């Protein structure tokens, strides 16, 4: 497979400072591109992202031009070159469907769309246009793209319910109390918020299987929630069961026979 097949090109066109892009803006936009690629990969693989990116080309002339090449550090089928190519092309394909057809791709989750939205300039910031290209296809991410994306994402629906899964990440800072729960079925992950008084409960639940009860947020086009404001958390007992723990659980299982007689009877039946 040709090297270009797993490359992605980013062009950044600044409209201020005489067309010179500020360093902070450049680094921030590169981080957003990385986040969008990671969310796209997570959607595809249903696993933690494995891709990393090398800078293959970089030109300062306006617009700023950067070519990244994708590699996977996974030790499974994701290590194939086709996988990296598929991820970078899926990103541009998804963006082009939104921009050109004004609808969502057939398979999509809210965290992915939020990462795509972060790529675009806000209503108060028209100082930058971003063009992303993979293969022969490209898409311009500007204020118009952001408006289209907001329309197709739609509004939230709220309901009370629960979500079960493993809490694998948490932010305990008072102003940004969040956790990420990875359900056993349904969405790849759900972001949650919790009350200050429950900080210790959620901190003790990290890496444990839990059920969180609270107000769930849905999009009208998605049957699974993407967020929850937690009212209660229940940590399930996942302690491994030993043979000693099974002792005495079913005292009448052997009937009138002793344990040895019961085992001998089963062996005779073989």
C-alpha cells in the first residue's frame, strides 16, 4: 500500500496578523485534529485508540500546510496498514457527508460529533478556516460547516434512567466534576457529571463495575444516551468466587448420600 494512503493533510488559513498563524492557534488546532481522529477510530474499533501520527510535511506559506501519516501501535489486526488508511478516510468521509448532504453518517455517536464540532471556528471567531484532505477528497471546516453540524446534531431529550459499565476515567476538580463510563452494551462510552458531595463515592468506583442512576441525555436520532447527570451510584461486588465460598451453598444437593457416596455414584454413571 502506498504511503500516501494513510496520510491526512491539514491546511490552516488565517485571516488575521497578515495571514501569519499564531503558535497557540496552530498547536490548539493540531490537538483538535488528533482528538477528531481518535474519536473516529474509537467509533470504528470500539476500543481505545491505537493510532499515532508522524509529521511528513510542513510548510509555513499561507495557508499553513501539514501532512500527517498514521501508524498503529496495536499488536492485533489494527496493525495492518489498511486500518490506518480506513480511519483517516473515515474522518474525511464523515465530514463530507455532513457538509455536502447535510445529514449524519449512518453510524455515529455524540462524542465523535463534538470532536468534529471542536475543529470548526466558533461564531465569535472567524479568524481561521481549516481544510482537511485524505486521498483526493477534501472538506472545508468553517462557520458554515459548524452551522450545518449544529442543525443535524439536533436538540437533547432528557429522561430518568440508569447506565451500567466500568468507570475508567474521572476528573475530581470541583469546577469540572466528570467521569467516563464504558457500558457493557450500547454506546462505546458515556460522559457523566456528579455532585460535589459524591466525590468520594465516584473516586472509589474507578475501574469498577457500577450502575449509575440519574438524568440521561439522548439525541433524537440515537437510541443510546451520551451523557448522564448522576443522582446515585451503586458499585457491584465483583470479588472472585473461590471454592471455599461455594461451601454449604446447596446442602441438599446430594440427598441422603454422603459427599463421597454422591461422587462415587456419578462416576459409576460414566
